[in-house]
C-alpha cells in the first residue's frame, strides 16, 4: 500500500521476488514541493528541446503528452531514490 502523506523515507518493492524477499526494492524520499518544481522544469525542458519554444499542452500530440508526462515521473524517481537492495546491489 502506498501512503500519500508519509513524512519519512519508505521502502517500495519494485520487482517482486520468489519467497519472502523482493528481487528489488527501493528506498524513496517523500516527494517535496522542490522535487515537483524540478520535475516540472525537466518536463518544460523536454518540451523546449522538442518544439524549440514553449507550446500549449493541447497543441501536442497524445504521444508527445505521454512522453512529457513520463519525463515528469522519471525526474521525481531520480530525485527520490535514496537506496536500493536487490539486483545490481553489491552488498
């Protein structure tokens, strides 16, 4: 279950494993206003790179809207990921 108003970092299973332990789990920080702002800037930078100027959301194709939305999510994930355990973890 995901908690929307957590105030501390939280482990989230990213890839379930066989048995009790997940194959991969990540420790994520609570999303802050600053993180959202940085994600918004990343999204706007992608729009500028693609179109060369600011463009209205309604003028973008559905595929472009999806790509821009995914950039917002990727940015939040990159900022929030504090640690992980599982595949690729040397520990």
